[in-house]
DNA sequence: GTAACTGCAAAATATTTGCATCCTT
DNA sequence: AAGGATGCAAATATTTTGCAGTTAC
C-alpha cells in the first residue's frame, strides 16, 4: 500500500511523519512527473501554509527524497529520487524529458546517459540530460 | 574589434544600438561564461536600471542572442548563443559544464552531444547536457 | 519626427525569517 | 516531556507593468 511506503520513506530519512509531509509525498507519487513549487502549493493550499511547502521541499531535498530538474524555461521542478539517491549525493544521472506541449516532465530511467569525453583537466561528477520535445500523449 | 562585432550583432538582430545593450553584450563577451541576471545587474548597477537589465535580457532571448542554461541549483543563467542560433529556435545542443567550486559555466562546443534512443512515441527537438564537476582552473 | 528604449514608481510575486503554538516520538 | 514541525506575520528579494521622458534612426 502506498500509505505504508510513504511512512517507510520518511522513517528511513529520519523525518517525523507529519500530515503535510505525507500529503506532499502522496502528491508527487500520484503526479508521476516533476512538479514546481507552485504546483505543490496549489494542491495543498486548503490545508497547509505556503511556508510549510517551502520548508518541506527543502527538507526533502536535503534528505535526498526529491531532487531538482534543470529546465531551460526558468522554472524549478522537483521530482522524486530513485532508491539509490543517498543523502548528500544524488545518482540521478538519468534523462529528463520535457514536453513542449503539455509541459510534463518525465524521468526516463530506462535510457542510459551516454558517457562523454571531457577536455583535459575537467572532471565530471554528475551528468544531467534534458530533452525537450513532444511526449507520447501529445503526439498527434 | 569587439565594439564593431557588438554593433554588427545588434544590427543583424534588428535592434537599435543603445548604450545599455552594448554594455551588456560586452559583459557577456568578457565574462566568457554564463551569467545570472544578478551578475549582469551588479556589473551595470551604476549605469542602468534593474528593469532595463530585465528587458534587455528578455529582448536578447527573443532575438536569439543569448539563451538560458538549465542548472540544477535553481539559478537561471544566460549565455551568448552561437552563430547559428536563429530567432525562435536555438541550435545550442552543446554541453554546459558547471564547476562545483568556482561556479563558472562553460559551453563546451568541441564536444558533440551524443544521440540517444527515446522510447516509442517520443520526439526530441532539443537536447541539453549539463555536466557538474570540477573545471580545469579549480583542479588541485 | 516617430518608434523604440529607458528610468522611475509601484504593483505583483516569490522566498526567507522569527517566534509562538502544536504535534510527533 | 522535549525537540522538531507548523502557522502566522512580516521582512526581503525578485519580477512585471504603466507611463512619462529620452534616444536612435
């Protein structure tokens, strides 16, 4: 059951299980794609304060529960991390797909990020690929 | 001479040649790396209004003179586009390197963005790669 | 001269901080 | 009971808009 998973995740991250945290995690799980702060705020506005959303997202970031996705359109999007996202360093070297029509952001776990050869003297720690295009659902 | 290039670029983009635009372009050329709005504002604060910086960056975006770089740290960075950036659609399929120490963002034009195989039904228009790591200058 | 650009003021948004109160453990 | 989490108020910071005056062509 989902409710169980959520509690497990919070426990594992050494966070106390509160209503707002449960609700916000639930929103991410149901959404399936990345969300902006604004999206989360909207879906919780009747229940929780704007500030709580800020603090919750920040806490989730610190604990490695969610991560930000780089986008070219100036918006900050958050998405659930994979299992192997440990606190401090993320292993989210996957590809994010941004649909130009519906705006949905999908993490493409299946696809591997290709290795690249950096110039002499450069060292890569993390690679993010952002692909803009048209998603399955919006394809005419 | 650089001053000449700047005027050429503005003319080519059908923009009138004003002090603030010249100055801001100069800043980008001298910087060599990507800049945040804040960086530009700082370097022009004695001369130009904050609002002018906003409007100038926006205009440059629309004309394809600069483009945004996706970064994971929630900051919006702008960088000069390559020659082939036409108005409306950018061909900046190159790799951006973000140094975790000095914060500098470099466009790695030499390296080609590898092609990837998207799942059935997805269509890619633009690919951005953001590599976080340690740059040549910061390497111990 | 005219259209476009800029500066200033102010509005609208977004984000952060302090503190008293409430909830989880 | 104690420490952490939340809500509220307010301070800051960021971005947008309107308009009058100025500048480029």
